[in-house]
C-alpha cells in the first residue's frame, strides 16, 4: 500500500469552491493532484447518484465543496448538498464502505488557502483509509 | 418605472488605444453609444501589452487584456482607426468637428490574414520591444494585436515589388496614401498615455553604454514569453543567467536626475516590486533581487500587503538610499552600485549582474502637440489640467481625459478613469446636425420604435450549423499561455496524447488561445475538419469561457459545444514545481472535458426585460456623484443614506491639498441631489433584505424618521458606503487636548486659525493605526493631508516649527510638488522605523514627542503644542459585513468590498449588477472617489443600456413524460419557480430559473435536467477521469 | 335490579361502595390469586381482576375471576378490547357468567407498545364504548352483537373506566356521557390526586345530571414512597399528581413515607366522600393489597354492609 | 398514495447474491413520489449493489428500468424484451408491483427492494404520514374528515383514551392524538354535539378482514 495515490473527486460549486480553487492557482498555492475537480453551478446540483457513481467508477474519496453556510449563491443549495452527503454516508455504511470517504466542505470564493488545505487534509485522510474497498477487491480478483 | 436615457448622444472620439482608451470606448459601445478609437500606433493596446505580468496577481496580462482587445476589435459600435492622429478640431461640446489624419499602412486590413508570410520573407527585424531589437518593415506589435493585420514601413523597404508579390491575398498596397477624414462627435476623450523617461543621457547609470543595464519596461519584455528572448533571462554581455539583479527607483521622477520630472510616477514602486517577485518566483534562490528606493509608495488597495510579501515571502531585499552611480566592471561586465544610507556614514558598493532602472512616465512631445490642437490647458508638467471635483474634465467643455495624461497612475486607476470618461462623454447631448451615420440613442417615448430594431444588422456571427445527428467530432486546442502553461508542461506532448483520446478528431497547440491569431486558427480548423465539438485546454472557464464560446460561434457552432479544461489555474499554476504530475493532470482534465463535450448539445439563451432604475447605497460624495451622473442621464435613482444627512466624510473636510474649498462643493452637491427630480433620497435608511438578479433586483429598505419598510425594484446597485476616519487610542488621542487628528487639524486651521497661530511646535506622526498588524494597509490619504496641513500652518504662522515623523512619504503623482514645497518652506520630515516608533509624554497642556533622529542616531524630544496624528481610514467593518451578507458580496480581510478583478475590473463587484465607488472600495481621496463614482455610473450604464437580461442557457428542463408530478421540485426550488401545469407535470419558467440545479438533483423521477450540467454530462467527466482504470 | 351483582346492590342501598383490585400472576399460580383475594375478604364489595394489565401477559382475567368466585368472593371481570375480537370477548362473557361472575369492567387496554409484546398485533375490533354497548345488548336484549339470540343471556353489571385528567379536559365529561349512552352502570376512575381538578370534573358531571345515571367511584392509590409519587407524576401518561403531594411525601423520613401515603389516601377518601355523585371508592393498592383493609378501616368504610 | 421505503441493504444484497444478472425495475408512480423507487433511487441502489458485490470480487450485470406503473400488466409487459437477460428481478415497486411482475414472469424470481408502508399523504418535503387503512367503509364524514381507524393507535372509534396528553398519543410524543384533532375539528365545524353519539362497532368485512378484496366495475369490464 506504499504507493497508494488516492483518486479523489471534488464536486465544486461555481461561485465559491471552484473560484477558490482558481484563487489557489493564482496565488500559486499547491495542493495534491489527487483531487479532481468537477464544476457544478451549485453544490445543491450534486446528486446522490453522482457521488455513488464516482465511487463505483473507482474514486477513493469524494467531496462536495460549496459556499459557506448562509452564503450559498442559491440560498440553500449547500445545505441540501450536506443532506445528500449524509445520505450517501449512511448508505456506504450499509454496504461496508467507510462513510468518511465522502465529505462536505464549505468555503468562500476568496479562500484559496482553505481550498488547498481541504484538498490536503482529505487526500491524507483517504490515503490513511486506503483504496476504495470495492475497487481494491476487484483489482485483487482480477489479479488472481 | 422604465426611465431611459433621454439624451441623444453623438459619437465620441477616443484618442489613444491603451487600456484606458479601450475601456472608455468599450463602455461607450456597451452603453449603446458609438466611439471612434484613434491611435497613432499600428495597433491598439498601449503600454500594458508590453508588460509580462501585472501586480498584484502576477498574472500575465496579455491574457487578461486580450478579451477586451478583441471585444473592442469586433464591437461594431467602435470604429477603430490605427496609425491615425488628430489634426484639427472645430465647434463646441455636443458638436465637435474633428479632422483625423491616417498614415498609410501599406496593407489592406480587410484582406490581410496575418499569415506572416511577408514577415517570414522580410525578416530583417521586428520591433517587439522598444530598444532591444531593430525595426522591421513589417511590424506586428504583439501576438494579440488588433486590428488583425500587419503593417509595413515602406521607407525601410528596399524592394516593394517583391514584398507585394509575397502576399497571396494581395493585401500589400505599395501605393497606399495618407487619408484625412472629418468626423462629427459630441465629445472627445483623450487617452494618449505616457511615454517612458529615457535615461540614456544619465551618464552615471550607464544606460545605453553598459549592456547589462535596462529600463524596467525592457526587463519586462525580457521576462515575457513573447519578448525578444522568448522569455529567456540572460545577460546581453555574456548570455549568462544573472545571479544578482538590482532595481534603482525614481529614475526620471521626483526631480532626482537631470531632466527628470519633479512629480512621482506613482506606479514604479509596485512595478519594480512585481518584477522582483516574478523573478524570485521563477528563479527562486538562483537570483538575488535588491530594490534601491527612497520611499516605498505602495498605497493602492492591498499593495502594502504585496510589498510585505515581497520582503517576507519572496526575500526581495529593499534598501532605502539614493544610489549615486552605476559603474561597469570592465572585466566581467558586472555593475557596481554605490550608495550611502541615512544611518551609516560610509559609502557602500555592491556588485550586480544586471541593473534595472525604474524609469518614470513623461508626456511626449506628440501628446503636447495633440493637446495644443485640442486647445486644452496643460499643467506645468504637460499633463491635462483638471480639478478635484471635476477630475477628468479638461479646461475645454466636452473634452475629457483619462489615464496617464491626467496624472501618472497604474492600470486599475486608468481603468476606473476610462469608465468615468465614458460616463462623462455620454452625458454630453449631441447638438450637431443629424447625420445618417449617427446612430442616435432614442429617448424613452419612442424607444420601442427604433432603439434596438436595427440591432440585427450588427449581428456578426454566421448562422449556426445544425449538428444534430452528426457523430461528435472533437477538436482539442491546447494553450501554452506563454510560461503559464508551456513553462510547466510540454504542450506538444500533451497535444500528441490528446490525439490518442477516443473521439478526438484533431488536437493542436494554439499558443495563446485567446489571441486573435489563435482564434482565427481554431476557427479555420473547426471548419476544415468539420468539427462539431471543441475542447480548449487553457485557463479557467470562469474568465475565458465567453471568449471561446464566441470563437466557436464564429466558426458556425452553437456556443455550448465548447468545453474548457482548466489546465492553467487548476493545474500548471498549482503544480508548477512538479511538471510530470502537472502533465498527467492536464491529460486527465482534457480527457474529462472530451468525454463531457461528446454529450454537449446546442442550447439557446433565455432573456428577460431590464429594470432601469438604480439603487445607490451611501450618500457621501461618491454616492451623490454616481446618483447625479445617472439621474442627469434620465435614469431614476434611489439614494439610500444611513445617516439623516447627505455628505459623508467629505462634509468634515475643509480643503484639498491643492487648496480647493471642499465644503461649498459638497453643499452644492447635496443641494443638487436633494432637488433632482430623478433622485429619490432615502435618509436615514438601512438596507434590510435583497433578492433578484441584475436587471431585476428587489431590495428592502427601512427609511425615514419612522423607519418604514419599502421594497425597491432596481436593475443595478452601486455601493458607495464609504469608510470611517480611524481613531486608534494611541499617543493620548481622546485623552490630551493637544493631540488631534489630521481631520481635526484641517477643521481647526480653517475655522479657528488663531489656535494654531501661536503654536511653536507642531509634530505630526504618520501611519498611526495604518500599516500595523490590526490595519495592515496604507490609508493613502494621510501623507498628502500632513503636507497640506503643514503648508497651511506655515502660511498662517511662518515661525512655527512643523515636524513630520513618517515611515515612507507617499505623496504620489503631483502631490510630490507639495511635499517638495513643504520641505522648502522649512517643514522638517524625519523618518522613523517600526523598531523605533516615536513616543509621547504629556507635559501640561503640551506633549513631549521623543523620536530618533536617523542621521545623527540620537533621541530628540520636542515639546509640541499640537501633536497631530495621521490616522487615516479604517473600513466601516460593521456596514460592509452587513451589506456583504445581504448582497452576497466578498470583502477583503480588512473589510473593504472586494472587486471582481483588482486590475481590470476595479469598479465591478463579483456579483453581476453591483458596482463600488469611493472609500468602500479602498482608501482614496476626494478626487479619486469622484472618478470612481463616475466610473461606477458609467459601468452601470453598460448594463442599463440593454433592454433585456441574458439569463444564459443553464436552466432546468422538465421531461413531462418522466415527471411524476411529485411536487418535490416545487418544494425544493429556492425561488419557487416550478409548478405543476394544467397537463399535470412540472413546468419551469426558463426566464425565472436561476440555474442552480437543485430541482434536478432532487427529482426522484430524474425528469429534470439542468442544461449544460445534465447528469450524463457530469457522469461523462467521471468516465473520462476513470478511463485509464477501466 | 338489573343483575345479581353485590356491587349493584350496595349502590342501590345508597351506601358508598368499595372495590379493590388484584393483578393475576405471571404464571400458573392459582394460590397467588387466592392469597391476594383473601386479604381483601370482608373489606370490599368487589375485586377487580385485571386483563393483561399494562399489555403484559398474565394469567387470564377469566381464569383468575373463576378462582376468586370459587372461594366465595365477588370478582369484577376486567376485559380489554386490545387482545380479542368480538367473538372471543362475547364467548368469554358467557363463560364468565356461567361461573356466576356478574360484574365486569370494559376497557380498551394499554397499547402493546408499553408491554412485553410490542410486536403483537393489536386487535381493537371494538373499542371500550362499543364493548359496553355490546354487553348491555347481550344483557338487556338477549342478543349477540351479530344479532342472534342468546340462550340464557349473561346479566352483567357493567363498569367502565374514566380518566378525568386526560386531554382534552373539556372532552372528559362528554366521553363519560358517551359511555352512559352506551349503557355503563358504574365508573371507576384513574387514580385521583388532584382533588380540585377531580371536583371540577365531578361538577361538570353533576351539572349535566350524569351522576343520576351512573355510579362513580374515584380511584385511590396509596403512595408507598416519595419516589413512587415522583414516578407517577412524571412517567405515567394521563396521571395528574400535584406538587404538594410529592413534597409532602418527600417531607417525611423514608421509613415513615409508607404510613404517610396511607394517611394521604385516607384523607382523600374523607374529602371525596361528601362530593356529590361519588358513590364509592376504587382502592388500587398496587402490589400492596395487604394495606387495603387498613385504608378501608381508617376511612370509616368498615365494616362493609351485608347484602342479602 | 402508497408509501414505501428501501429495505436494508443487507437484506437486498442477500436476496440477489445467487444471481449475476439483475433486472432492477423502478416504478414511476407512488414510489417515485415518495422517493423510494423512482429512477433516481434505482440508480442509487444499482450503484450501491454494484459496490457491495465488487467487495466480494464480483461485478453484477444490472439493467435499470423504470416502468410507468408496475401494477398494470401492460406496463409490466414492457419487461418482456429484457427479462431473458436477467437471472432475477429486483423490484423497487410497492407490493402490488412486485406481485404483478411475479405474476407475469412466472419462471423468474422476483425480489422486493422496498418495504411497502402505508397509504399516506406528504406532510411536507420528505415527510409522509399514514392517513388511510383502506377499511372499505369510510367514516370520515362522521369524524370531521380525520380518520381514527388509520390514525388512532388503538383504532378507537369512540376515543380519545385516557392516554391522550397535550394533543399527543400515549405511545409517542411524535404521534398526534387523532381524537384531539377530531375534537378540534368538530368544534371548528360546530358539530361537537355529535361527539356523544356512540359510534357503532365497525363492520370490518369491507376491510381486509373480509378476505382479499376486488373491485369489479361491470360497466368498464
């Protein structure tokens, strides 16, 4: 497991998180390349299925990044996203996958540092958890 | 409710095609006016296009400017006249007749495709930068040049016939002649910019003699990827990469050298700091950077933080001194710089590999001549004469000024003035004879008739090609963005990889994809390969999506068939030091975009009618200026002021530095505002709620003595809420009667001159409560206030001893003259450092001020009758926090509103439809506040001139066949848009849909899809990402 | 006289009646039933036998009633509608009557949620009001609920419960009226601690003249300890225990709390004796049956009248 | 509307474990409206199942399909083209739908993925509450439009029982005492005088107690 480089999908809302990611870039703040950003208009657009499919396709972790609480460009999309993340966490628990693989984070558009910090922390957390058990088992099965 | 511009505006002539002129012309065009943009050069762009990167974002500005350039190039309300100068003007405001003379270009701009064939064959030399290379007969100024055509210097051409034959398009016109045109305009904007001080005559700096001495602009070109060395930093003397570089400030400014201007050029401190940072950023510890300066004048918004970062993060060394000479070591061609410092008596000599002279800005002879033709008055420095309350108005009504020609300044200030000039120019009613080519903006009454009927004729896009049924053919275009992308990853290798990605028809490297040249290339590739989907590997779609959407539109595709992979902002900028990782990520991002674009479908935008009323928040000078500017144009303005009376902070100021009477001007302004039939003043008033989008905002205001609630409908919002006078509890302020602030001193000198008449000693301490940990930025106005008040005290009481204790004297621009005058009049200026701040002790009704005399190095105590603290500004944190929350606006760490782009959009706030003016944006003086307020009014008009609001295509769509009418969308929508229609399924009005997609992700029947973000499109990105695994 | 019930006879004699109760054991232990019943012999006019009280499985009420009847005492057959449908209930009523049991109490019963079989199906084919109606129809019309004639119809003296304190309070008198409409003869109430509120309810009952149509027996439950008082106050739904009672219990030393509880019960009976419409007392000494004689004596309700 | 909710994953996983090819069928009626078995839930379950089995080193061939109504034979007929490609059907319909699929495809094992709960109404987004038991003999006209059969824990027709406290049922603070609601409503309608009429014992034949029920509309047959 030494060489395990997790693949993490980050669904980022256009108005805050995606902008924060750009901001991190323009400030040249590095963060792990493990994090793959998918832009959505609002974190409330992130469907339970999107998160599930990301994991099913092989992501080791998924997080939804939205605006700060009370700051959602679309009023409450971030709160809805949080509820869906919780729903996925409960479902993952039912199928014996660590619910911590899925997470919700919030930040404002100017928080390039926070974006980078979240990317680091989540990457490290997933690195510790190891590969997505579904993907790992399949790879083992294929090897055998 | 619908108030429209009731003034007929004629054309506006904009002289000068730098950023200021471009901004002005664009704002005029966007506001529905027509502009003629004339520039003496071969193409527009001005100085800024020669900069590699700009502060404080350190972006390469070619890319940030170019969208403006091509907007300008394509905008049919702007007539572009390059190689053109003004030779005569007749008439008056409202009806000027201007004669323009256009030199021959020898190239037919319509035919030239800028293929470069002529340049290839006559490659003698190309003038890309001033001074570093020789001149070419065929000259392209820079890759994004507009117009999109070369120009020929026929005098340098030995064989015109051969040259003519080279061009397959027949665009070369050896017989081209100069041409004179007479145009009728209602107003003129002068934006000729400045030229750079030429230090060649200064023997002691060796410019022109020593190969390794440059001007800062030359150094900028060397760093530039499109510069003469292709971005490679090496010494001309031996081709080696330098190890030590020195910057010498104030070359040609502050009257230091022979022939130097006496004013401060304002931008050079930041300019040099940026160059040093960029150098350190790129070369890390391989290159040592030192800046020799007199005062660091980083007084712009957040500039002080940038300066601190340069020192503390990038390790740029700052040395306060005046280097007296640069001497070349003949052996190694190194440069020895000698200087002395205040605190040390000995002469220090340091050796450098390269020296950069921070040369200041001058007004060129050409500009002076133009001013003469125009008949406007100039100040003694050759800049246009203006006044604090009419900061962009020249001495001749109807002629306005913006940018450097008003005073030396940096890009954001120039952008602000550009917008302000547009606003002022548009306010001049057209009085000339009606001419068919004057597209008059109609008044409200008959607006419907003709205002936008003829808009279709401006339509420049070809019809959209119907791609339904076609198998997707994807073209991938990868930008290098100079070093931004190309310096980190190997773009050709990425392109080769893209060709292997399933579904990709072709992949090409396009350099600066945003440049005119690259755009043309992509257009033709799209047509040639019959591409029906496009992926751009470039910068963030947040900034450049529109540009590439327009590009594919020109190529005949629907604008939603392009997808941008953000391989710059989210890849090469992030993983700059890990090229391999960056390359892999770039491939991933492009793969994801290809997979996504495969499923893109053509979409149409939705529109809504525009409410043309304006809400201005804040009734100080800025707010009133914006309100009056818009109301004079016929717009209805709601002006909400928190306090019962208008006037703001300026109501407490008596005089400007230049000696103008502030009080009477402010009173006059209040009078006009209160009585203006188009302005509804609400005071006292507080904002309590807000909703909507640009063109249809609704804001709840409680106002009047009873604080009644009313709901205002408006199309745009201008925030001019100001800042607060800072009043930190330091140096016995509020405790001892002898301790006052500059504001109080100003009042006392004016209202009670007797009280200062007998003062023997007046001590002023600068930077009290500014440039500190709590309030890290510079308050900008305090140095000028100190100089202003010192001069006034000396005038009343010539025997008074006035001592100003300062950290850096920041009397930028022409304020330097007053600083100089104060020194001549005997005002003593003593520098202090943070390690040795002055101390005060109460002494009866006086105060002893103890400070260190830096030259002697001893402590001195002065028994002061008045201790005046320069406390400057502090943001109105509570107000901006509340308003930021209500309006969803971002703020800086120190509580000012954060603009959309610090460089290029300094008046626009990130939330569309919001603009900022005055000290709510950053500390500034009255003159600067008024300019920004006029600019805000101008920017607002660009929105208000539209009759409809474009809502984009990202709206939710319901598939009625799948809908179970469960009402989940009806309940989930934050804006209550969906409803169950008569047919029994959910319906979403695209005009009201905000495009968040919450309904789509909640819908249990998956009957709702958000256009542009459909589920399969989002999942396609995952497929693209995980392709390598599966 | 509608029935042979001793209880009915005491009421008719115009004297205050006394009943108490006996919870059947959770096992086949007939001696336990007999032991508890004997403690009450001579001190009460009827012994309520609970029916799977608090939704816990116990010896069937019918069987325990038969045991008590066999030793010559007078059981009151409690029946809840929770566990049986109308067929089972009617057959049990006939069965009981066959053993000489002539007094019963019709209840809906605690919800299984509270008992030891929360997973059980609850029947509730009829509710308590409908059961009262059914029993009255059997007695007065000699008909089963389905309409067929009964051979030797059971003559049951019909009781029901009332809780004067449950919400909505304004409905409590109306619900009593409804039970009277259905044919109830006597009412045993929930334990009464809030005297004032009970009196208010009784006033409502008397104002409508309902006291003339039904015999009301307030429930009296002596507290064993301050802890029990607190428990009743906080944990038992529909119970109204005023703070004074809890304070009074807590105000005496632990070893004297039981005596204090008895004292309170006696005082309550004394106070309610004179309330219009109160025709007797139902003394529920939960798992404390041995104290009933003492209460009855101290309250001046002893000896019990001898009814022929 | 019929409400349902997804069975625990463990149970669903166990039911389909023997199979490789699963036809996962949703229903676009009631269970879509109560967010239990529409297209979205089908997608989520499909993904969850796939991941669960991947952990056992196995990939399922899951075909997702959502029918307009699983309780109508014509719609169920639509499965005919894909049924042969599946070893088993996992139905996300209510019990009616599951049975309809089982009836039509006799040789195909059919498993329910949902627990059918009750006939209810949605109180607000995401909250559904039981409203009707389908007793077949509606008494709502007598009870102010509020059903004690479905909403009284003891099904009392002459409630409330003694456990009613502050408008709540004795079994839980989260359950309204329906008799409080009925009483309030009767007062609002001014018909509180009818409260004291004894409501007669109900004839349960019209309910499930009378055996499986059927409606035959001769005019439509």
